[in-house]
């Protein structure tokens, strides 16, 4: 069941785009000190190589502080509280040396059958807010999302509806980009290990219609494999799993009708 707007049609997104990345990335996570977690990332995007180091400190239950430094020496800090009140979460992020321009805040609240979220950027300059609401009426979930800028007013909106046909099948309809994009999707759980999904996307202004379909399978060894076909003329696939204790890997590849391809390998180590 969807709790927030971003959860609507999430099952389809998980199958068709989830975990598909064509960057090469190495991540190392460790928690050598109690209450402090550290993470190191190195990502290669074409000829660009980026890196970062992150330390996360648990101040107390539901309260965390995080500091990230990238390869350029830019420092970002974040403070998150997961229980200001029941089902209410808040976080604040920004660059300490440039806090006036970079401060952002995020809030989420679950209240009865409603889920609310708000992300605000440019808090101290020109505030811009992405706000959403989701209503859960049992087998039917409805949602709306808007983007409001203090300088430009309403700049974007989307609506979505999701119908749970039964425990294995879900249909969703999304109107995005001020109704210029219409998405109709279907996801089904074929068995305990296999999930399949299909989506049609219609661009109203361009009168362009595209389809995509795919399936994800969890193998007996705990690994997973995915394949996605698009009417745009591409085939994508991935294979992921734990290679050894604390060491997992994901390999993704995409080939188009001109036989041009791109790939990415992501490695993650936990110690």
C-alpha cells in the first residue's frame, strides 16, 4: 500500500528502472566505532570521477547527524529527526560555509489515511517547495504533487491514482508535467520469485507514445536478474547479488537498435 505520493506506481518503477545504473561505482561502508557509520564512494561517469566520504553519527534514538566531504573539498552537513512527534520526520541539509544558499529542509507526516511530504530548497534565499499528499482508501490510493516557487509561483503539478486489484496485481495512472505526460502501468507478481511490469507513456504535446515491459527474478542463490525492453529500441538488463560475505555487486548493460551499448558495475563492501 502506498503511504506517500512517491510510493504510487513504485512497483512498476522498481521493475523497469530500479537498480539500473550505467555508472561505475565502488562503495565501502564500515561501523568500526559504535554509533558512528562511515561510507566512502568513488563514482566514474564517463571521463568524470567523483568521490566522497560520509560520517553518520547517531545522537540518540531517531536523531542522526551526517557530514559529507567530496573530492572538491565541499562539506555538506545534515541533521535528521525521525520522531519529532508520532509519524512526523524532519531533516535539514546544507553546506556550513555556504548555508545561506544551500540550506534545504524536508518534512514527512503520516496522519490517519493521509501521507504528506514537503521538500524546501533555497530556504534562506528564494524558497522552492515540492509538496505532495497521498490518500489511502484501502485498495485505492490517490495522490497529488505540486512545485511552488516564491519567485515564479506554481511551476509544476502531478496527480496519480493506484488500484490494487488483488495481492498480486496493481494498476496505476499518473498525470505528470501539468498533464502533458500520461502514464498507465501494470505490475503483477507471477510467483514468489518473479515480478513483471509494463508501462505506456504518452507525451500529449509531442503526440509521442512509448511502451516498456520487463521482469525481475530472484534466484535460488539469493541473487537477482532483471530484463527490460523498450519501444524506443533498447534492451536493458542487470544481475546483482552478494559475491562474498559483505561484498555485493551489480552489473547493468543497455543495448539499442544501432548496437550501441553502455554498462555500469557497482561494487559495495561492508566491514
